[in-house]
């Protein structure tokens, strides 16, 4: 999709599934945030005071996809294509 990586993204070498804390996410200051989450995780995000103060959230630049089927499919080429298509459809409005 040729989206630039945020400049404040923490280094994460040799990690299959990169993770960022909520506080770390606010420090990244991304233009757009893409989240794959369970219903419980989504509820936790929405309830978080840190989440609501993140610039991308304030500007409405957030794409949240359900964990199923995306999470389990992210490890194969077809699943990755599905995720990219879903993100593209959500981001390019």
C-alpha cells in the first residue's frame, strides 16, 4: 500500500507479531492506525483515556478489523491479501 512507517515506531527485531503498548502507540503519532482486535480488545480501546487522546483517533483515522478471520489468516498469502484489501477499502474512502 506504500504507506510510510511512522518515524517513532519502536525497533522490534526477530518478532513475528510486533506489539506496541497503548502509551507507545500515543508516542508513535501515526497518521492512521490499523487495529485487528477481538470484541473485548475493541471495548478496552474505546474505554481507554490514552486511546481517546491519540491524534489519529481524534481525527477519525482509525481502521478496526475483527480478529476473526483476519488474525488466523495473516500467516498465509491469501489471508494477507484479504487483510490488505479490507484495509484498503476502509482507508481509501
